[in-house]
C-alpha cells in the first residue's frame, strides 16, 4: 500500500551549507530531459558534480565526474554518494512494466537513499510528479489536501519511492506538466490530440500546472545549493500561475507547432467518445489530464527557496520552438 507523504509537522530542518565552490553534488538522471538542465546549472555555479550513468556521454561536461552505474541494479550508488554534500535524484522510470518500474523507482531509490545516509549526505532533492494524485480533476489543491491515488505503474512506484526519500530527509518535488527543450511527451501529445479530437476540449477552460524545464532546473539547483527556508518534505513545483488549456494550444499554434482546434466547445464526455473513435498513442487518462483541471498550488516552494519562478511556461515556449519543430517533424 502506498504510504502518505509526511506533513509539515514531520519535516526536518534544512542542513547548513558551506561555500558552494567546495560543494560536491551527486546527481542521477543527468543525461535526461530535466537532469541535463540541472547539470548545466550546477556546473555553471562552479560546484563539482558526480553523475551516475549507464553510459558516459561524450563530450563530458567540465567539472563533472561520471560514475558508471545503474539505479535499477543498485550499481555504483555507494561510489556516487561517497564524499558528496548534496544528492539530487532525478532519475526515474516513467514507462514500462510493473517490475521495471519497481526496480528503478522503488528498490533503486531505496538503495540510493541508504547509500546517501551511510555517506552522510547533508541535503537531498528528489524529483517526483503530481501524477501521483491520479485522475482528478484537481483545482488549486495543496500538498496535503488530496490523498494520492496513482493510476499507472510509473506513478504508483514513484509514490512509493517518495517514502524512501522522505525517510532520508529529502525535499520531494512534484511538478505537473514539464515543457521546454527536450520535451518528448507534453507538446507531442497535444499535437496528436488536436488531430484526433479537433474540437475545443471543454471550451479550453481547464487550468493546468505547468513548468518550463529551465525554471524547474533553477528551482532544483537553488534547493540543492542555496541557504533557504524550504523545509524537507513534499512540495508542488510547477509555475505558480496555472495555464488554461486553450491558451496553451493558442500559444503553440502561434508558433506554428500545431493547429489549435476551431470547432465547437465540447464537454468532457463527448471528448472521451471522440478520442476512443480515433485510436492513437495518448490514452484517455492522459487526455483527461489536459481537458480537466489539474493544477496544484506551487507558489510556496519558490518563495521559500528564494527562487523567482520566471515569466511562465507560455513565455518560455519560443525558446523551445526549434526543438519542437524538429521533434514534430516540421520543416522551417
């Protein structure tokens, strides 16, 4: 059974930090969508990064030492954490069967947190997802307001992995949808959905929690390195201002990335019927995360981390337009 995250009453104090230049950060997921942005931010701050990887990338980032290993197999974790001041755990399995998700998200996280505890790591930042809350709709909920009810194996096991991180005293971050350079799910899924369901989904009024990869990486880096008042425990980590689904589609259409639906406003039940009549990769559950409210109050973590949230995900979209054009197979 999935255990509930600790409430504010269980959250411990933030560890005292020394000068950033002497800090050693152990990092998982460094080659991924979010992790590559965090790695760039960490090295730009002048810290020493020790990153876990099954295959060492070429060329390697200056200031980064790569540790051969595998989270799911528990390989390389002791070497990764030994002598580290901070652990930033961003690696996870976001698809696959139950056993694959269990191996990485539960057993791998448990082994990593145990290695960090043995090594005396003083601060831990762990990345999770608001998908642990399940189907929704959710409108402006706080961290302790709705019990998690994950529907997929990835979300179920990421929730279980949270418990191991919380027991180790981690800052656990739950962002909503993440957009930006490297995004292979959100905008590609929207491009598919507007073809399959070419109407205005519930009038485009759904409010969504979204954060650009650039801003999420800044928040993770601030929590990892800076003196701040953010307590350990669960924090929502999207941009504080929710985005209307219709506004998101309009912004993407303005960049030529998709054609915004121009048909009538259609309620959710009819949208479901239309989706089922046009099979594709994106599931009804995933469609529902965009057609109905899924926004989570996130302003507090930015304030406590003394990290400005930035202009918002819609304002950041032009920066990623080139990436999306390539990912969607557009020319020009």
